[in-house]
């Protein structure tokens, strides 16, 4: 039996568009003499559909589309079967009244063949808001020639059971144990697993554990593409019955593969080593590209300061949009150094993007004058610094509105965590590209971009090959907001080398003060940082969507109240 793996990039809520994509895939599979097509979790909807699942009109439309799809596949592709993910509504007055389900479309009909058992409610997941949990495991019997194949089906989290790999504890239900008792021929896991650096290895571990336990091959099929703040990396794979990887699909791209279940696939896959910096860069490029495409933007706008954060965002935008579709604006005030102006211009020239300079000195003077004239007060200190940032933010938003650009904000995770950013200023934008990267990570990625090890990535994205991408001057420049005379970031916050280590322990590891002190950090510094984190919560609630890269971003999976005790 030939199983056609379809690692696809659906658009959330576009049921008809996704169905058309599935029909095209069915055609390709048919040409490859495939017997069965498999697609990721909730493939008809795209993941995550969130509160679109409450729209009865979409649920009704789904069923009409399934009928049409069934007829078209039978008419054009004979006995080809296709497995896809849907939201199954049941006739029950009690909510939730949906299952996260899988259907088999075959011979002019469609039928429910599996329902999700384990519903995640951690990080970005909130599936119990929408779905009920199934109690029993799912097996389909698929006849092919002289054999009836017993195929086990799990949906994403159903596989994450036997080992406490991510530290969340064990589930009460164990679909893998139950499937082992049924005697299956192979297992399908249909997933929509968002990208994090930690996730890649974990998926392989849990799948290898399951393959070793079942002593059967496993197909791990994952969604690909960017949906709002989430990035889905694909990276689907096939394991043989000993748990060895026999096939690896592409990262961050749609990919397809026809697997012959009758053949002995016990051979190791040779893979090119990809550094974590290239992986992060690939993820961010896809996240930006899909966010723009799915939201209807064709061009990007960046406030280019000459600093390292805006430099990295500009490079990512160039890779995602192409150099002709990226517009950068430098907006110097009297406090901006000549070096910063030159560095911004040189970067824009190196990337061959659209670039303009819009000085804000006169606008700042008008603000200061009007404050004195009409309010009989002088604006100074942080308020004056923020006025500069908010003028820039206003100008950028005006240009974005005027030209339908996607304004990309340039703040990093370190700044967003401690509130070293200006609401309605540098935080303005439609997407926070590097909001889940600490400042030290940004330096590391930029150093990688300027090294020989990034050549393959540069070729792929048509970035400069014969010169540095970022440039030594930007890389070695001490971080500064340049909103006051001789200002440095360290005037307001600890050095990033210290700050980022403590932030990781607080945000990712959830360490309290005592735990941090036990790790050797200064107690007064810890208290200062915690206070800054809590004080800045209202800012984070108003930030643009943050592309998620870590197990704990400061976006939708950061659910801390604003009005709480300060320490």
C-alpha cells in the first residue's frame, strides 16, 4: 500500500481554499499511484481555528464541502482515499459539542474514523475550550490487494504520553498502550505542532519511544506555515519499526512523499546539519512571509535606526518580501550619532532596499514649544525621550496606512520583558518579528549571518554573498536607544549578558527569588528585574503579535494579570 504524505500550509478558516488544495494534492497522489493520502490535524480548517469554531455557519459549510470533496475525488481519482482533519459537531445541548476529528473521504462518501483523545491546555493551546475528549483509540482497516491493513490513528498530543519529556507530567490516558494491544501494522500521527527550538528533538524522542514500544513504523505528519504568532515547521518524518528515521520531510516548506508500506524502509536518513541560528532565521522568515500573505500585505516597512535590532528585522524582511518590497525609514533626532545614520544607510544599500531619511528635530521642537505654550510646562526626562519614540511611531504608522505596508516592530524579548520600550512608539506595528529573541540571541544570529556558515541561507534568500550582511560597525556598537545625550541601554537596565540569564530563569524556568538566589544571582538585582517585569505587563498586553520561538514567549502563551502585587 502506498501512503502519500501531504505536509501542507493551510489558511485558517478558509475551508473552500483548503479543500481546493486538498483536491490538487489528491490529483498528485493519484498520479503517483497512491492508495491513501494523509494530511495534518484539522487540515480542512488550518490550525488553530480558535473561536471560528463557534461559528455554526462554518461548521455547516464544512459538511457541504466534505460532500463536494467526496464526489470530486470519487469521480476523478477512483478508489483513492484521503484522510483529513475536521471539527465534528455532535447533537448534544452540553458544551463543548465538538470533537477534533479525522475523516476518511473515499468512494464518494466521508466518515469519521478518529477523534482526539488528549486535549492540550498548556502554552498556546486551549483545546478544552472547543472540544470534547474521546475515550477510545482509533483503528481503520484498509484493504489493499490481498491484505487488510490495520492502521492506528493518533492526533498530535495523543502521541505525547509514555515519557515526561517536556516536564508537564503524564496523562491519565495512554493511547499508545491501548494501540499496542490492538496489533496495528503502522501508526499515523496527524499533527499541528508549532515550532520551538525545544520541540524538534522532543517530537523525535516521543515518536521513537512509541515506535520501540509498538514495534511498528510511525508516520509523524506535521502542518507547515505561519498562522498569526505561531510558526509551523513541518519537519514530518517516518520511523521504521525499530525507531530509526527512514524519511525526513523539509523544514518550513510544503513537502510531499509517497511511502510504500510493503517495502523494508529500515535505512538511516542522511541529513545536512542545520545550525540553530539558521533554523531560527528560517522560522522567522516563514512567520513574516505567511503573516503578510495571509493578511493581504505585499510590502514591509521598518524604522531603521542603525542599531542591531532593526538591522536584523530588516534582513528578515528582505528575505521574506524580496528587496524591492522592503521600505526602511531612518528618523534621526539631535541625539542620534552620525555613525548610526551612516550604518542605517549602508545596510539599506547593502540589501538594495528602498530607503529614506526623515529627520524629526523640527517635530520634536514643536512638541516642546507647544507644551510650554499651552500647558505652561516643560517636557523633559523620560517623557521627552518617549515623545521622540512616539513621533517616530506615528510617522511609521502614517506611512504604513498610506501605502498599505506591514509595519514590522523591532523590539526584542529582553526589552519587552522589562518594559524598556515605548508604548505607541517603537512598539507600533502589525507584527513583532524578534519579540521572542533575547538581545544576546540577536547578537548571536547577526554574527552567524556575517559568517561563512550562513552562506547556504544567504543563497536561499538572495542576500548579499560577497560582503557582510549586518556589518561589523553595527555588531560592535554598544546598545543605545539614542534618546538622550550619550545614552546607553546600561544606564537603565543591567548588561544584557546578566539580564538575559536572569530573564530566562524567570520566564522560561519559572524560578522564584529563592531559587534565583540559590543559583548565585544578586538578590537586589533579582528584585529589580522582577519589579520591572511586573510593571511592564500593561505594555505587553498592547504589543503586536509576537512570533513564537520558545516554549514561553511573551505573547498569547504569557497569561499574567496586570493588576497584581509589585513583588
